[in-house]
C-alpha cells in the first residue's frame, strides 16, 4: 500500500460515545431499526475517514476554535468535532447542525481541563 498514510488511532471521548448512543436511539425511535443501521454505518465510515485522513477535505471542514469538524456523509445533519493530537485523533463531540456548537465545545473543553 505505497503512498497511503497509516491510520491514526481514533479515541472517542465519553461524551462523543454518548452522542452516538443518543443519535442512534433517536434514529430508531423516529425512523426505525433499518435507518438506525444505515446511519450507524455512515457514522462509522466518517470516523474511519477521519482516522485515515484527519485534515480537512474542504473549506466547509475548517477548524473551529481548537477543533476540526467533518460532516457525517449522506443525508445526515451531524458533524464530528475532533482534535488532532501528535499520536491520535481525539473525537470530542458529534453534534446536530441545529445545536449551539460553541456552547457544547466549551463544555467539553472545561471537562478536559478538569481531568
């Protein structure tokens, strides 16, 4: 596999794991198990893509504060917010596009500082 960069380790903060759980629960309740399965695959594909190529692919994925973001492909309205560290990618939140991103990322930054 010449020419390919190795994937970075992908670490999900507890809140990011909780976000995924909540997103999938809501998807099941609203659109059913089949859609949940499809959306779960889209989220997994997005996370895999970030691990393989963490730098933004376009202007829409510019850094926000100290975070990068990547859209969950398809018809999804969620964005993955992450930080690029020396040896890994730290996924901090997965947020719906209607959410107050600054507030949620600020809350996450405070949690990181407490640890």
